[in-house]
């Protein structure tokens, strides 16, 4: 059985670091035996079909291949269409009423609970807010991610210890659900 996945590579092609041309990422995924490979934007999203492995093993396989081919390490999260669709459908914020730059999802490698963020005083950070989902954190940042003080706080190592975490804007969240479904 073949499943369609999205690979989310953390920190690719940002600020001139960890340059990974998307054409080479597609070739790399094809070389690993995956089909229907497509990339989205230049910031490290690839969609592919695979008949072997699971999300964890596919992420590890891709991370190893990137390190071998390009000489740098990269964190990778792989998620299937059902998961990506559920993330888009279960948004706790009114996504259809917000600008895409105001809403972001941080994907985590493992489940996270409210306990991890207990020391964060959410009411003091209003109007910015976050809500947890299935291995995800939804962030509402009215002024956008670049101006979000809450996003900076949530990215601190104490909140992400032991996790791979990578954030995408709402347009990318929706597009990945769409691309993995087609």
C-alpha cells in the first residue's frame, strides 16, 4: 500500500544557511525509492508517495540522506495526508476569518501537553495566543510571526527540549494537506 506524505525540513534555505535546492531534494527522495515527488516553496517542504516505512523511519532516512549528500544535519518531520488534513480541519482559531500571516502551526516530532508550557503566562501575552493539537501547536499572532513575542518565547529550548519542532504559516499548512490528498 502506498501512502502520500509531506516531509518538513527544519531551517532549510533560511538566511543563506543550509542551502538545499528543491530540485536536488526531489532527486534525493526519488533515489530513496519514493514516487510522485513534488516540492512546495523553497523552505523545505516535499510531498512524496511511499510504500515502505512509517513517519519516523522515513524522517530518519531523509535526514541521513541529506547529511550524506549535502554535509549538514537537518531535522525532518514526516506526516501523512490524514494527519495534515486533521491539523487543517481542527484549527481552534477561525482560520477563514484571519489573514494567513496571522496563523501558524508548529509541528512536533512527539506529542506535547499543556504541562510543557505551564510557566508561560498566556493572558499576559494577549492578543497573541496558542492552542495545542495532535503533535502540533497553533499560534495566533495578529501582527505576524516576525513581530510575535510569543513565538520567540515558544521557540526557546526549554519548551522544545527533546523535540523536533518546525513552524509553517497557514497557507503552507493548507497547501500541504491539499498536495498530499491529490
